[in-house]
C-alpha cells in the first residue's frame, strides 16, 4: 500500500519536512496561501501577529495590528477544512477566538472546536523532545475522533536555563524561560523547530483524514 501524500504548509525550507518521502513541503519560496489540494494538510501558519506580543516588542508596542498575517491563518484553516488535516499554533493563540474556534483545556484531550467537524487540543511539545515546554494548540478537521491519537497530555515539566539559575537565581530563570538563552544565528529556527516525534504525530493525523472531508458531517462524538 502506497504512503498517502501530505502537504506541509508554511514550513522551513530546510526543516524537518524537507526531502521527506510522501510530503509536499511548502517552504518560504512557495506561497502556501495558494494551496489548492488535493492532499491532506499539516499547516504551521505564522504566529507572530497572533501571540502575546502580536503588537510588537514590549519596548516598541503597537507596531502591528492583531491578526495581520497576510491571510495565512485564514488560508490554512480553509485548506484543512477542505482537504483534511491539522493546524499547529502556539497555545492561547488569538486566532482561535478570531475564527470562532473553542479554546481547548490545558489539561489535554481532544474537544469540539467548531460546528464544521473540527477538533482541538492543548499539548506541550516538550513531551516530544523540544528543549522548551512549547505549549501548543492543534486544530484538526476531516478526521474522525476515533482516529485522533491520544497525546501526552498535561505539563511536560518546568524547564530552567542553567546559566540563569547560576547567575540570577530561580525567580529570574523562571520568568525568562529556557528559550530566552538560546543564541546564535539559528536561534529563531531552533525555537520554531518541530521535534521529529511530534512531526510524525502530525503526519499520522493528516494521513487519517477522510478522502472527502469537506463533505463529511460534523459530529460531537464518534
């Protein structure tokens, strides 16, 4: 049986999806907003304008408008609803309320996200190898609840930077977090990277999507 192809949208050109068998990777050189099928989708739309600092740096607030991502999240949501698959975004993303999606509980578990057959959950990528806890919200559509994987729910444990603990003590280390001490030219790439085990889970969700998800009825449970 041949492997079902998945389109990975808004991904790093040289990231964990690049060159992977059965994956059509859409890096920065391709405009993922134009994706027109026919494969199920994993989407990692830009999150800068949807997070805690959507307005810009705390030192220079109100540089940007909330949700001004050029229509990337809207296009990702439309693609997942049309072709089936999953969206990954930071936990507490303002995109959920902007697009009338219900927020999932931090304790974990898949819950109803909307009346379009969508499901959502809260999971920490620290369980799957990320150096930080990296709390994440997922939105899946075109997938039966019974086919969604049970993830490692709950907290993946506090991550404290050793250098900050040594120099400044526990309270500052807790406030700043481990990612604040990642330096070098690849720091943004390291922060954004998806751990391989987590990538594989997302691939399994996308590959379990119905052949014609747009025609599937919305149900509260399976």
